[in-house]
């Protein structure tokens, strides 16, 4: 396993370091990449040994009530802290399907187990600041029409509330928010879009 012309002490040092970090595991006399090691080599450039920034895969959920208002949440972390946007979240390993991720996000924000949701499209969004990428996502977009009796029990607060399109125009919203409303209302089937914003 030791490459030719590599000093055995140097090799042993690096092997021990990789074992300690958990990137490789020892099975009897053999070594193999651990799940962390496999994940690392999936994201690193093998010619320059730099980690590539890869898009986060998320769900975005457009919850709409009987007043034609959308439920928005205020972002409480960077990047884009303080901006309003649709319910969203990263797809996690615990999610068996993409729709499970969307349903989990809805439950986390509203305490509702909603099963009847529609996957209406997907989009890729890149957000830049001073020509530097600060956010890079591939999002699966879902929509839910919330009946009057259900929307009344969804908690609202300073960081979560219902807004009409006209009210959203005056808000500090995530760059993709208004575009998602347009895409969701102007497509015959499932849409796909590539969006880029400079903030």
C-alpha cells in the first residue's frame, strides 16, 4: 500500500494521522476509507487537493392560505440573516425521499403533519456578494394550499407570518422569493430554472 519512493517513517506518520482523524479504518491487516474518508474524496479536487464548494440540496415549500397569502419565515443565521423566505431546509440523510424532507420542514415550522403537497419544480440558485459565491443551492419546490381552519392554528410570530405578494414586495426577502412565486404560477407542468443574484 505504501507508494514507491515514500519513506516508511513518513508513510507511517501520515497513516497514523489518517487513522486518528477517522478518514481510514483498519480491518485486520488491511486499510480502507471510512465513510468520512469517502465523503472527503467525493468533495476534494484530486489535482489541486482543494475542497470544491458543492450546492446544498434543499426543499422550498410555498404554503398558501385562503387569503392568497404565503407563510414566510425570517432567516436567523448567515448568510442572508434577517431576510424573509419560504419554509426551507437541507435534505438530510434521515429523509428517505425528497417529499419526506419537505414534510419534515413543514412540521418543524408549523407542528402540522401535512401529506398532500405537490412537487412543482426545481431550481438552481447562486447568490454572490462582490463576485464571491455566498450561497449555492439546488432546491426542490413544493406547494401546499392550506384550508382556512388549518391556517388559523399555524403559529405566527416576529419571525414567521403570512404575507400577500404586495406585502412581500416591501419586505426584505430572500433573493429568490418573488421569482419562485412567478415560476410557480406561470408553469404548465414542473418547472426548472437557473437563477443568479448579486446582493
